[in-house]
């Protein structure tokens, strides 16, 4: 994905400010500064910042234990704006047995927290077998914001060749469609999943798996993603698209098995 270097910085992630200075970021990561603000009506707490942006970058953290010996650990991600400022952090919550026995098919809960360490989004993926020949076991992910309040779903739609998903609202009504390429693997290039209107005709954005370089792609399980969407999109749907990005990562780009091969649409 290409991001304009001339895009002005969005300098505030709305949220309450407590007494005293905010704790500094670990590892020198630049954070989007927080500021006091009254959130827009109808926007879940902690998601106010999403109303101001139309691009998100998601970087998976490198886990040394996983990279060295192949022991599967909980996935962790930094979520940033287009200027590289950290706006959220995401962490998988799972047990050792599930991670290492079920691989990319594993169910999981994922917490997404803001820079004040408050959980603002909760993702739930139930266990599903996956096969392009088994339409009764399609993937699904529930998005809650705040935790406990469902705002939408990401649901896989059956197709023998293409990865397709419906982006749904709280009542499971389809709002948008997401469609990927026939072979969801990146060989020296990005992989784009096109976001379209609910009739599947008009492109309005995309989720891109970005090429991370030969060494990272071969020897680690860390991935970089970019999400583009209309600035005026419902902020709840922006949060659901973040959930879609994580589901895509697990389905198609999580390394599985002793051969350390990545999943594909033909799993």
C-alpha cells in the first residue's frame, strides 16, 4: 500500500487523562499523544480516534522463541496510524496446547487496548475446521466494542477458489464484502483483499498483506498489514475491519506444521 508522506498528523487519541504524566512507551515506540475530549455520540469508548483516520498499519511483533525453535506463542501486534504512531496494541489470549496443536485453525480471544492500557475491542474466533470443499465449517469472528457489546461479525462466504468474507453489523446484516486473490500467498509482493460495497461491485478500500522482506518472510511468522477505508465510514465497521485483518492473518499467513509452511486458500 502507498501512503502519502504529506498527510497531516492526527495528534490526539481521545481519552480521559489522569493526574501526572502518562507512562512512557516501551522500546521507544512513538505513541499518538492522548488528550481530553468528549467522544462523538454513538461511538464506543476508546474508538473516537478512528473517526479521524482512513488508514491503519498493523505490525506483528517478532517472538524470539517462536522464530528460533518454532514454539507457537500468543500473537501480539502494534496498531499504528499512517505516520507510524502507535494507537492500539493487540494480544492473543490462548493456552499452550491450543496454540501448538491447532495451529492456524485455533480458536482465540484477542484483546485490543489503547495507549492508556484500557481494553477497547475484544475479538472472539470460535474453532472451525477449514476446507474449500466443506462449506459447513466456514470461519467467523465476532467483534465487541466495548468488550461485552457485539458491534459486528466477519463471516467467510463459501467459494471454491476465492477467499470471500461478509463484513456484518451487530444483527448479522451484511454491510460490505471482502474478496482476496485465488492464491493468498505473497512472493516478493503485497497481497490485496479488496473491500467492496455489499453488492460486491464497487471497491471502497482494501486490506493488504505487505511484503516484509525475504529474511522475515522465510524465517519468522511476523506479518505487516495495511487497512484502507473511507474516512466517513462508521467507526464500528472500522473496528470490524481490524478484526477481519487478524482473521485473514491467521487463516492465510500463519505458519503451520513441522514444515513451517504458511496456510493458503486451499488449506
